[in-house]
């Protein structure tokens, strides 16, 4: 289907509305209500259609990656409008959503939550520790703006390609990109740890050799705590609090190194 100039505004509004999709989450249908709300606001009924079809079939279970959701939902809109206009479609829009939501969720979560976000935030944290005042721009340019662009381009491609948007996602090899992001994150973490341990050695002498022993003791303790049902998010917040309280005293700023 050829996209018209006015479609840009239509799908720009759709992409903005998709930011509210996580707010519809519940334990029964997950994102089902949000899916129904987004589709209801985007469907265009042909003039020949006198009786509008009910959309309750879209209110069931739906759960996928929030950044790639506009692509699959826009493709479902395309399939639904083709069915209303009497065209033959490869599969029903409801069946399409049920078929693609799990694979798209897997690759999207691996890329954005497991790959891109740790990479960008580790880079921002390292730059902040080195004293660069523009580190928030790294988060803005590296994660927030790209995900907004993915929402918009995904909705345009989804509506333009219909069910074939799945082939586009496969062609982009997002899973491989997620692996590259994770590898780059490990490189950044390694560089940051090397700088930190080097400065601790300069500041505390032989105490640096206690750090590997401390980590060796903390790993089984952490595993035991997690098996007891303690929230991993809570542990992350506690670790961040400890870094804020003790790291500035143990490690001087980069500008003071060598003094």
C-alpha cells in the first residue's frame, strides 16, 4: 500500500499514543486493552461499510515489546482495513497479532532492554564518572530518541507492508544487533573496572588485592539472596546507593589522578 503525505501525521499520532500502551497492562490480558484502544483510534472504515464490525476480539491477551508494538499493530490495522474493503488477506488481523507478538517480544526485549539500554547507560555512567557534564545527552541521543524513531518508522512500515513487516524485522537481524550491543557493554564495563581498580591501587596500595576476594564472597551471597525471593530491582537500588555513598570518597575525581 502506498503511503500518502497525510499518513505521516496519522501515524505520528499513533506512535505518540503508543507511549501509553504500558499503562494498560494487567494480569489478565497484559496489553490487550491498550491494543484495543490503539486499534480503535486508527481504523478507517470504507464508505460502503454500513455496519462496523465489533473489535472485542482484539481485547484478549496481547503482550509484546513496547517499542516494536506500533509496527505489528499498524500491520494489523492494514489487514483489518483490507478485510473491511473486501480484499483477500493472508490471515486475519487477530491471528496475525497472536502469531507475531511472542517472537517480536523476544527479539525486542533482547535488543532494547537487554542490549541497547545497558550499553547506553554504562557509557553515560562512565562519562559521568570521568567528569563530562554532557553525559545526560548520551542517554537522550543513544536510547530515548532512537526508540521514539523506531516507534514512528515501525508504524509507517507496518501499515505500508502489512503482514510482510515481519520479513523486514527478520531482514534487520535485530537479534544479532542485540548481541553486538551486549558485547560492547562488556567492553565498557571492563574499561571502567580497569580504571576503577587502577585508581584504588594508587589510593590504597595493597588493599586492591582484597577487591577480588570481596567479589568472590559476594557472588554466592547474592545467589543465596536471590533464591530467597529478594527482588533483583531492590538489590540494584541498594548497590547504586552504596556507590553514591562510598565511591566518591574511595576514588577521587579523574582531575586529581596523579596528584
